[in-house]
């Protein structure tokens, strides 16, 4: 049932993934729910609901993810970073979280799933160094704070990818003057009856 649900959801999103990737996605779902019993990584406990609310929700942004190295901020249970790393094995994906138990889980998931394109950092993002073409977040903070904490990590010409529920017009209106919103993309996630938006931002006008 789960496999059919995942396959049907991927088809609805027009995302074509090989069987091996689909198996890894379901293995990640199982790992997340298993660790969740001890580590409280997500409020979700239902394996069936984890497919639309975690896997498909993360993958809904896949068509808007570019080619350059991606940093996912406040990765928590690895969403959207691990589904993206599974779907795009050629994409360099880094994850950062301040909570030790969450990064312990992320590191274990990377090992068990054989994700050679993924790296995990236990750190405060504002203390990190490096340059990333893309910086993503899923319900990490309001947009202005997200930009402020990660600006030093965005490579020239890079983009922020902020996953939100309802369209955050107030947050967009209060962005710094030198941050431009490149796109506000409504997302339809199969099996999720709630608003989803991807806000793509750049530095400079």
C-alpha cells in the first residue's frame, strides 16, 4: 500500500524516480518513524501519513532545485534534505541542525541509506562557513531571520528556497531592501489538503 501511495504521489508530481530511489525513500520513512519513538523528531506517527506529509511534501520542490551545492537549515528529521538527496544523487546536500539528537539521527540515516552526496553538521548556522548555491528551509523561521542567519553562506548568484504553508505576505513585505523575491510558487502536494508555498529569494535587486 505504501509503495503504491508513494508511486501514485510521484506520478502526480510528474517526478520519475527509479525503483531503487523509491525503496530508499520508504526506508528513510521507516527509519524516521523508528527513531522518532525515542528522539521525537516529528509529531507524525502514522506510516501512511508520512508519505504525503514528509516524502511528497519534500519532493514537491524538486523541480525548483538547481544544480549547485545545497545547504538545508534546521534539518531536524532530514526534511526536505534527505528526500532531495535520494532523488538527486548527483546533488551535493548538506544539513545543519543545532540539536545533537537530530544530527545523530541524520548521520545514521546518511550511513544506512548510503547517501554519499550528503553531509551533516551539528552547529549553529550563523557560525558555519562555506558557500552554497542554494539554501533551503522547511518551517525553520520567518523569512527575514532565515536570510539574516544564512546570508554569509549564500554564494554569489545563489538562491534561498523557503518552504512555507500559507503564503507569507507579511514576512515578504518585511524582507531587507536588498533581498528580492524571485518567485512565489504555490505547491500542490498529493494527499495533503493544506496550502504550501515555495518562496525563492535572491540577494540584490
